């Protein structure tokens, strides 16, 4: 993230958060570390009292292991309680919860979001900006339905149980992709009253996910296309969905081009929104881009197709992951400065 540069920005937000990508996985992260996400799994075991860290279990494609480190300019305190690990700096809270996913994914997901939303209320950071979910067997069918649909039910129940505020104000930006193993991983970022309320964005090319028709599952997914908050544009997992339909099913190049159009449209919305004026026009201006490919064998083709949209300086991470619809081959998300 760009650090607050101008006098105005500094006045509005004396301290802030920034994102660093590094090859260096340290046993004791630098002071100010709110959260670490490790890709390619080369990290040393974290020291006791260290900030929350997720070792993403998905296969990292075409690059050495890398650490995504969220850094605060303020003193950070880190906590752990049961399955939850989190850190706070007075303005924001970042954390991770990991549980055995098991067979009853609706109930486990309900507990996952209950625990997270209860924590945010308890600690005074009730504004959820961004959620990253990694769930095992996302496309598998079982009694009760497809696992992604069970996940959607549990997540929606947890939000609804809290008065449905999110449905009115907008759900957080989100991604939900498959993961190897049997653990459900959820990483989250939230802010409190010291920062302006986040602004959740939709994409006019797409039906809001929370209004998807029942053919995609009895309970629709609870997420916005992007969230502006904490000086950032947090882009949800974006795929080749127009209206509510998958476009270019099974065709990588077409899906990538359609995904670009969706991303550019959301970014245009962001730039017309207060506190989003500084959002980039395309992926090349992002601080981090994550590309999830259903098949690692598509890496070279995806890289070539994305070449016009990513600058050589754009930090990009390619991961192998199942996507939430069986006909989707790719999903792209990212983080950019919004001003
Ligand atoms: C789509 O547009 C693709 O369930 O949290 C993208 C991002 C998708 C987030 C989620 C799902 C989620 O419907 C799927």
C-alpha cells in the first residue's frame, strides 16, 4: 500500500496499514506486523505471541515461496484464543480462524462466522472489510448439497443472526476458493469507529451475488464485489460472470478477458466513490494480485493472456485452487491503494 503521503491524507489518517510482499519468512516478524499469509509454505514456525499467520495450503504456481505481510505504523498487540488468532493496533483488527471442516460444512461455517463476528463486536472492530476463505472439497457434492452451497448457508445464517446489517449496508469483499486437506481457513480484516465506515461496491455488469437466483444454490453468497476502506480498494474474487451466468464456460482465454472487463468496471465504480478516487484503472496498478487457477497446467497460458494487464512490477501470486463454480477456470482478486 502507498503510505499516507499528502498533508490531507496524513491529517485524515495519522497512521495506516501497508502491505509488503517478501521472500523473508522470519520466526519473529517485524514490529507492527498485523498479519502474515504465507504462499508456498517455507516459513519457520511462528514464535509464541507472534501475529496471526496463515500458511495457505494451495499449490503456489511458478514462483518461490512468498510472504504477504500486513504492517501497521502503530504498536500492534496479538492474541490467540481457541481456534482464533488476531492482532489489533487500535484502528483495525486482522485475524485468522482455522477449523476442521468435516462433513457438516454449513454448521462449521456458521460457527466460523459466528466466532469471527462475535470477536469483532467484542473487540470493537465491527466493520468487516475483507474475508478470504479456503475451503476443502468446494465443488464436491454430499448429503445436503454441494459444499460451496453449504458454506453459503452457514455464512448467510451468521450474518442474518446479527440483524442483517450487512444486507442493508453491504457485505464485505470476499473470496471463497477450494483448498487441499480438510481445514476451513478464514482470514479477515476489520476496522473500528476510528476510521470512516467502509463502502461496499457492486458491479453493474453483474447481479449482486447476494441476489443470485436459486439455481446457484438455495442461499446466495454473502459478499460485495469490492470494498473501499482503510485507504484500500479490496477487490473480491472476480470471475467470468456476467449478469448471474458463467460466460465462456471452460474457456480460459475468454474467462480471463471477461474477468478483466469485470475488474475494470468495479474499479470505475470505485473511482466515482468518495475515498475511492485514487483507485487504479486496471490490475497493473495493484499492490497485490492473486490469480487462482483451477488447473496449474494453465499457468503459462494465463500468464501470457494476462501480460497486457499486469506490469512487470505488479506483485502477482498464482495459486492452484478450485473455483466455486465447476465451469469457472480462473478467479482474480487483489488489493490496491484507493487514494
Ligand atoms: C462469482 O462471481 C464468483 O462466495 O465469497 C467470487 C468471490 C465468488 C467470492 C464468495 C464467490 C465468492 O459468483 C464466485
